[in-house]
């Protein structure tokens, strides 16, 4: 179950499935103003860099670190997953030197983040092996099997699919993710025959697609028990006042994160 929490004015969602400190951020709890109000974590789109830095500082502090002491994704809607350690700490607002839509670590005290604004953020952990992951699951990353790559990276650090717990955070819902045929076709190629209930075909030729449900389906295929997968019911498009939505704003927007850290 996902629950809303507030700490030091930071309003965030957390999943009761994940035993480590984590958050799915909202638009609330930062210092940005105007169209970027208030918790925007996306730089280079018009927001004051000092505000973005302060917003990062608040999120990082929640996870017990400074804004320059975290590892982050550099998302290109691909399926690359990178194992990160202390050497990958990112200086806030600087360019990220690698491309990866998912990152994995077993380093205690190193927060990791992925970013979304309609795509599905997925946090994964194996509490016994003490391995965590943050994965950006847009439809292209999903269909190119980024979750398989994430679980393989976690396994290389000792994790087991049967022990992995997953939280699929706020994202555009099946109510609003309207697509052409390319998305359901790609998902059918990705998931095989296991697509029942994921698509609703409309009379106008468009299809509504359940992005979060598709990723949950893939996790089960990969060996994660269904009862260990928590799925948010909040739609970023419907709730664009609470979450950043790329589709609602037509690209003029900020960004939110999903972050997690292993306890020391």
C-alpha cells in the first residue's frame, strides 16, 4: 500500500512494501516558484538553478545525504542499467557522465534516484542481500526489457528474484495513457501472450495502455512474487496538481523523483 507522508514540509509517497528509507516525491515541499512550484528536480528548463539545488538538498537530506552525495540516472528511454558505488556520486546540477535509465547499488548510505513526469518509477530491493535499484520505466524502456536488466544487475550483487520487493510509483494511468498501435504492439512483443487486461481499444483507433500493470506483469514473469509488488493507484495526468505530468503540461514542466537508500 502507498501512503502519503510529510516530513520537514516535504510531502511524499512511500510504499509499505519497501523496508528501506525511500520516497516518491510530489510537487510539494520545495522552493521553486511560478510554473515550477514548488518541488522541481529538473534543471535546464527555465527554473532558477539555486531553487533546483535547494530542492535537491531537501530530498537528499531526507535520505540522509547532501545534494552532491547521491547517484542518479541519466535517462534516454533506453534499457541500460548501471551498478553504482561511491565513485558515482553526482555533483548536483552537473551533467551526468553516463547514460542509464536504471541504477543499482549495494553501498550503504548512497541514495539513488530516477526521475519521472508520467513514466513509471520502480524501486526494487532485496532486503536479505541488501541490494536496491531505481528504474525509470517509460514505455520504450519497459518494452526493451529494462526490468530484466535491472534484476540481472541486482543478481550480480547477490539478490534473488524471489526475495525482491517492488514498488511501482505514481505514473500516467490506464485511464489517460492514450497511444497509437506502436505501444500495444511493442508490449505484446515484450510480454508475449500475457497482456490480458492491459489494453482498452477505443473506437477512434487509439488504445489505452496500463503502463504500471505491464511492468508488474513483467516482474512476475521474471520471478518476483506478485504479493511482493506494490502498485500506486495515482495517475500523474489526472493529478497534475500533485505530480509533474509531461502530457498535461505539453512538456513545459518540472520533474519528480523516486529515491531509495540502504541503511548503514
